[in-house]
């Protein structure tokens, strides 16, 4: 999270000390939590912008962050994300309203979220997956709910609707985000070759598919193996029957044993190669096999051919873009129907709060 402050330069040291004090005293260091703080004064350093683009798609070592001139850092591994947030560029963006809780987190009824979505869609999105509530976090954080959308007024309306129907928040804030913008592929610096734990996209022919424990594995013509979890819905079922398809797959690379596997988050099918049985060039009749190495014979005119060409047709049967079911979207994945144009909203939130 980055805050842009308009302050006298003389106040920078006080702000820096306050940020460190609050983080040191308030951060919950459970599990792998390693909080960090970063601050830049004046313009955003170009190297910070590069850190952001790298962090979208690859693992960034702390040594890279420490070489960014013009940025002060404090703390643990969190400084990587902090410097990336300073360098973040958002040519397209969405918004998220985070409401905070005090005490236990009450369950939000699916019917209430469904009513909220009916009133605000498509200006809010990713609220439900069937009867599963997606705005409600599962972790120990202080967030009561988070509503994503493209319009701050609709986010405020949605929060007030929930408030009036019994979901009481301690407070809320609206953040401008890169969620649902495909920033990892549009802005991220993707590796030139497959690297573990990096974002990757590739175009290849699907050579074979098989299911292992109901998950779909697919061998690609470039040597990679793609994986689509069974709960991805139509994406995994389509990939399974897509042998012969020329596809673009996007996702994250993870090592399994000595190989890298591409865990698919988006698939686009361009065409499918369909093998057709050869026919007699004289009469058009079907050819039947005479046995291995013995050629084929026309069933209609009886002509025998020592060899017969196998032809392929391009089929558009599976053509299209396939995404996981909404509950399995990654944060940055942009659905094809979502357009983001935040310019008209940025900087205008204050007028709606009251």
C-alpha cells in the first residue's frame, strides 16, 4: 500500500519516524509476516518503477531493492513490496472499498450480497461465486469485507446498503488498485525463458492431455507441461479435450521434481487441428486399411494405394477465451468483459463521502 502525501519537505523526517513507530508497534508478525516501510521524497525514482514491474511477474531479491537510489527503507522483506508500491504505475485501475471490523467477523449472508450485486453490477464485481461469498476474507486480518469495482460512488452505495442491513463496520477506506487489470502481463517484466515462481505466457500446440487426481495435465509442443486444477471449471474441461489445439496459456511457473509446470490462469484457443481420413482421389470414396505397411483400398472403386496422405483441417469449435470460475480468479486477472477507465474518478472521492 502506498500513500501519496502533500507535505512540506521539512516534515519528511517526522512522517518517516511515525510510519516506523506505527509499523513496529502494530504489525502482527504471525507466520512469515516480515513488515517493511519505504519512503521517497519528491519524484518517484525510475528504479522503483522497474522494481514494481519486476515484482508483478518475478521474484525480486532484496538486493535489487537496496540499489534503488532516492528511497529510504526499514524493516524486513516487506520493503520489497513497499518499494514496488512506490513505483507502481496504474495506467488502468480498479478500486476496492475495505471495511474494517472490531471484534468477531460476522458471516455475510449470500442473499444479501446477491441483492447488493443486483443494485451495483457491473460497477462492482467479483462479489459471489454461486452461493460462495467472495467479499468476505478468511484470514485473521481486521478486514470485515472488501468490495471491488470500477466506480467509487457505487462502492460507497454498496457499503451503505450492507450497513443498513446489519453488517456494521468500524470504518472504511477506498483504495485505487491494479486488481483485475492484467497488470502482471501488460506491465510486468516477464522472463525471456521459463523461471520458477514467475509469471509466464506461451503459445504452443497441445500434444496430449490426461487427468491425475481429477486435475488436467497437458503436454505442450514447446516442452512445458500445463496444469489446470479441477476446480477451474470449464477451463480445465476444455483443456482436457483440446489435443491438437493451438493455444495461448497464461499462468505461473512452479517446479515439480526436475521439471517446470505452468499452472494455468487463462487460456485462449485459436484453432484446433482435426485429422481427416484420406479419400480416393478418383471417385471420392472412403479408403480402408489393408494392414500395416500394405496401403489402403478404395471401398467404392477398389483402387489400391501404397500410401495415402493424412490431412488436417482447422476447426474453430473450441475457439475463445477460457477463465476459471470467479472464486478461483487471481487478483490481477482481468475478465474480458471488464473495462477500466479510472481517470474520471481519481481524486473525486472526497465529495461523495458526505
